C-alpha cells in the first residue's frame, strides 16, 4: 500500500525526471530566444527559456528544505520567480539568464516562506527574517569554532542577530525537523538530485540580504518619487526607470514644451529626489 509520504516522493521523482528532459541552452541559443521574446513577444521562445532552467529551480528549492514548507510548493513559487526573471531578462547585458533569474527565484521562495502561517506566528520583522534564514549557518559556524553548549550557542546567535533568546529557541524548534537529503536516491531512477541537478552559486543568506536591500531601496525611491509633481514624475519614469529611456526631445513634443523646458524639469526633479532621499536616509539612521 502506498503511503502519503511515498506518494510525495513519487510526485517529486516524476517532476524531476520530467524537467530533466528539457535540454540546457547554450548562451547563443539563450540570446536568440530572449531577443525573440523581447522584440516579438514570442511565447514559445519564453517557454523554452523557462523549461530549460526548471531543474535549477528544483535545486534551489532543495536548499530551503526543513523550513516548514512542502518542497513542491517551494518549487512552484520558484518557478513563478523564474518566469519573472525570463520576462525581465535583457540578453544584451552579457550575462546568462540563470545568473539574473536566480534573484527572482529566491525572492519568490523567500516571500512564500515568510507568508506562511508558521512564520506569521513567529514574527516578520527584519531581525526575525534574518534569524529565520541564518540560524543554521550561524549555529554551524559557532560549533566549528568549538562552542558546543546549546545555551551558549543560543545566546551568541541572539546577540548577533539582535533578537531575544526566546525567539532563537522558538525558531530553532521550528527548524529542527529532519531534512531531505540531496544524496538520497530517487524512486524511479536510482540517481540522486545532487548528481542530476547542476549547482548554482549564491547562498540563501546572501540572497536574503540582497532581497532586503533591494526592497529597502525600492521603498525609499517610492517615498522620494511621491514628492514630485505629475510632470516631473513622468519625466523621471521615462528617462531613468523605463527599459527604453526616452529622449528629452521626444518627451517635450508629447508634453507640448521645448526640449530645454524638459531638461529644466528633469533637473528640478532630480534635486527634489536627492533632498527627499537624504531625508529618508537620515530618518533610517
């Protein structure tokens, strides 16, 4: 009789076997497909870029095993992140799709983990998020330095992260479940995930920090942009925030003003932004 646990393993096994049927792309193929997607909206090209990288989503999702979420749910969220990466990928910048999309994959997985009921109960402050993703690596680092008493480790982690000791203990209990192993053989193939899934470079601790920095930067920019009037905001949007920056002359023609006037408005808007951003940074300090 098949148990629920065995059924889940079988589902994962089948999925991994399926995604590994899609061949990896060369950089030349990737560039060509990305151009077809960006220039012509070729959905088939975007689909090929997504499917050829799904195996990496599985590999990245496995790094978050033991955080209290189902692996297949993490893979699904990571796949949505991959789609966002494909949508925004610029093939002319010289890097590979995965190097860019890994940010979005991890970002969607992080967001999913932080929105679960368990994490809402624990807390969602920046310190708690940092504790959530760094607890294991910190414990391992302290143990490697010879600190073997649990109470000492808990106190050291609490001090480094800036949370209460009770928070560390509670988080440790939540994360103390048995991990799935990358070396465990899959049911149908007999091979392990570590053998068939290529590795990716960034660690989740590093990506979490990047996600938080990017979110903080975005929030500051939005606050600063709110100080601009509609024309100034439109100019900044089109000149600096658009994927295809507009020329002063083109903006002027559409607004019914001269190129010089657009330049004046742009300079005024930039001055407002610098002032607003300085104020936000002062408040955050």
